[in-house]
C-alpha cells in the first residue's frame, strides 16, 4: 500500500483539538504537534486529513512475535511466561542509538505490515496459549488507539497487558490507558534534560511525570541503557538510582548494555565492568532488585531475596531456570518479594 491508500483506511485519532477549521493539534504526547492539512506528526503515525487528526497505523502491525516476558525486560511479572508482542511503525522520539530504527523511524507504508484487527490479536494470543500481550519494539503510545482497543478486549478475556515504553505520553491519555494495563517496563534514558534534547529529540520532565503516574497505578520496572561517554558518569548513574529510590526501593532497575547502532555506531559498546559497578552502587544505595542486562552473567540476572539474600529466581539469558518463590514469598525466609506472581 502507498501513502494515499493508507490515508483512505486511516482511523480518527482519540486525542487532538482543532486550532481552526484546517489546523489540528495532537494532544497524545508532549510533542503536541500542530499540523496543517496533510502534514504528519513527528511520530510519522498521525496525519491531518481534512482538518481532523487520524492514526495511520491502526490494525497495521509491522511486528508480531512471541517473546519471553524476561526479554522486555520484566523480571517481577509472571516470570517464565511468554508474551504476544506487537508493534506498528513509528515513534515519537528520535533516539540516535535506536536499535529498532528501521521500524521506529518509518512510515507504515515503508515497512512490511499485516492487517490484523484487535479481536484477531487477542484470538491469536488465546490460540498460542499466552497470558500476556505486550506492546513493544517501537513506542506503543503512537499506536495508542490500536493498543487501547486490544487491551480492552484482552482484559475481558483475562489476558494481561504490558507495555515497553519511553513514557513520552500526556497524563490524560495515559490515565485512560492504565485502566487496562497491568505492567510497564519504562526506558528512563537519563536524568539530564540535555540528554533527552540532544540524543532523543524530547523533554525529560513529562517523562518523569508519566512514570510517577504509572507507578501509582500498575507494576513498573525501569531500564537504563548505559551509553559510553553520554550517560555513564557517576553523576548520571547516581541520579537514576536516586530517582528510582524516590519511587520505591522495590521498583526493579535494569542497567543494560549499549550496542553501537543507527547514528551512534562510532561509540564503543558498554563495558561489563560499568554495568557491574552501576548495579553495585544501586544495591549499596538501598534498591532491592537491580539487574545488569545484555550481558551473560547469571548473578546479575538473578533475583535475590532482599531479606535473607538467597537467590529466589535464577535466569540464563531470558530463560528462568529456577523459581523458589511461593505465592510471592521467599521460600527460605518467607519475606514478600515485590511483583506480580502466579
Ligand atoms: S503522538 Fe505523534 S502526532 Fe501526536 S504529538 Fe506525539 S509525535 Fe506528534
């Protein structure tokens, strides 16, 4: 399909307002794009068509796959389960290090996609026998209407909904979405406004506000990708730890390794020692569940009981190899381990 054919199938968006009879403003994310007739939003997923705002990606996923929930990463949410994972083209951020830039920085007609209704996604999950649907790979906020419709049907069918998000979403649509969402992994890239401005083309403050809203309503885990020279200083790491601690010491924090990609191919990958140091520091500061991901290290991907220190969930890569939790409690000392468990 080309741009004109996609336009004919577009669905009216949920969050926007008229500036005048021709110009619209999208109110879904903090970019607040103001669009003249036929213009596209910064996310490439929304267009002003005849003075109304439309989503171009509704029911047009470019990725559908089964992933372990550990891959999101969500380590304290139904461990050992698979999630039916979906995405459409587009993103409201333009991160220079994006690993999925081929789909996140594309219009829907520039990448292969299928037409799949929300009902069919849920049916697919049921047939695959999975308990979780995950909105991921690109930024799910930009396929908000599709995600919301799937999540509503899934919830009725007792299937959980999780999102992997940059948290660049406005409070009103977020609160509506959270009625149907069960968990989120949030990519908190830095606590420096200039990092978001220069590397991601975004602003930090709305992200912190969205994280606080999510934390009040659903289970969250935070990921911080450590990029050499850009956000790997002691100050960078400390400020991430302090923010997570200000939410709650039970919020899991995942430090993950950068791999050179997209516009940051000239930077080196993150050294394992940097991740280990960051993890140690976070544990010292009192966070209870801190992981170092994207590296082969069983210890840094193990969940330890905060009270007795024994390992309660061991993982190799994304595979759970041992689960010593009993109804969410450590089977050695009976301490409660925060999370959503079977
Ligand atoms: S969702 Fe897209 S169109 Fe809407 S404000 Fe954000 S970037 Fe702009």
